[in-house]
């Protein structure tokens, strides 16, 4: 696949560059495409089943479902119980993942953590387990490809930015690009939690800078400032996701000054369901 292009992007009087990884595929794009690079290039007969777990509107969930559809692999995904509203939705990541063939198993909240911990013990032959959010030691291979693309065409900047859930993308990108400053911010939990997730994969290099959010945000909750920056960036010419990008853009605008290359991590497929929630809460 060809390298994703760069776009100039102007926001609040500042010039940015955006690496358009979201343009790869409607479902299998952005950092999820990068994280799944190794599996995408794995022969179909190597596995029969892929298992993962996490949130019910996860971008990783949808990307894995799309990959398994291409490969002909069974995909089993574990979550906590769905809400009544989500069970009835005919749009959003969960609905699309099921349409792609995902087998969903809801676990009682009280049993969820223990059962997920047992997955590696219960794993069958020809089965591969992908941790929540696509966090996987093999993710470094796809991110090294991204690093090579950036080195070949960085637009003359030496600062990059990408938001973090598990921190996999930011971590491996920083390790692959020691001459660049890599900005990220936690979108799930706080800075301490993000560092814990990263350290479980590899040591954190000095060029990885974690920007502290201006206040404590809870993942997937609705915040008027998130909606406002989403609308502002979309009006400026590029639609970003409503789950991760708002926190990153707010942190960059408040805490940096230089020209930055923002890596579009995709996930816009979840915007339809997120906007429906925003519309209901704020009477848009």
C-alpha cells in the first residue's frame, strides 16, 4: 500500500501538517492499520481465530473485524454488557463490526477482568489474542513502516503528535524516530496509567513527551470543549475522531508553539454514534 499523504492544516492561526492515515480504508485505517500491519501480512492459514476484548465502540474492534473479514478468520470479541440503546442501534462501530462477522460475547461486569486474564491460558491452536486497543508487541513492525514514511516526507518538521489510548502508537513511533519530538496525551485514564501501559510493552524513550490534560477527562464521556474543537477542526478542512483527537488538539494548542505533524489516527467511523449522543445531551 502506498504511503499516506500529508495535508497542510491551519488552526487558530497556526500551521500544522496532518499525515492522512485515515484515508487507507473506511474501517481499517489510521493507527489500527499500523498496529495490525504484521497480521495483515500474515498468511491466511496461519490462524483460524482472532480474539480480542474492550469497549463496545472501539475503533480497534472494528478494524480487527474488517481484517478478519478479509482473511477469513473467525473473530470473537469480549465486552462488558451492552446498554439497551446500543443493542438497538443500527449504526456505529459495534453495529458495523457485527455486520462484518464479529462474534460478540458479553461478560458480566463482575466476571470480566478475571475472564480476560484467563484468555491466554484457554487459547486454542491457530488462535491469536490481541489485547485491548490493539496493544501488541508486534505493533512495532507497522509503526516502523510509518516511521520510514515520515523520514521520507516529514514536511520539514521535527515534532510529531498522536493521541494515546494504550500508548502503543506513540511509544513505538518515538522509539523508531529518536531524532523527532513525539507529543501525546492520555485519552484513557491519566498520565500514570498511560506510562504503566507503555512500560508493559517497552521502555519509554526521552523524546516521547506526554502532555498533561488541562483537566481529568473520562474516556467516551461527552464534553462541550471536545465537541467545539471537533467542529473547529472540521470547519478548517479535516474531520477527526471525537474520542481521541479532541484531547490531543486541546493539549497541542495550549502547550506547544512549533509547527507539528499530526498523525491522523482514524476512528471517524465512530463519529456518527458519538454525534448522536452529543445531539441528545446538548440539544444540537
